[in-house]
C-alpha cells in the first residue's frame, strides 16, 4: 500500500480521467510514477509532456542515447527504470 494518497483509476474524473485514459492507451497501464501524481492532474499532464519533450523531442542525442542515460542515472540512484 502506498504511503501517499492516490486516486484510483475507477474514481478518476475530468482531467485526471483523461490523463489515466491516455496513459492506458500509451502504455497499457498506469505506471506508479504517473499514478503517484493523481492528486494533481495538471502536474501529471505537464510532467508527462516534459518527459515526452526530453525523450522524443528534437535533440543532439539519439533516442537510444537518451534511454541509456536515463537507465544509468536510475541505476546509480538505485531506482527501478
């Protein structure tokens, strides 16, 4: 059980429901890193947009290089990626 209150997918309405629906369409599930932001759906929306820009937007780094950097940083921080 998480320590941070979260709104369930079934209880979501409005912008939060739209964000959950988009996550389900995009990944087939709502990842914990996304769900933890359920109390602030605007922050969730903006965080996902920021991530998409960093990982898929124009960059001198390839997508593979960006994924490798994210994986190494997560490993060094003892986080699951």
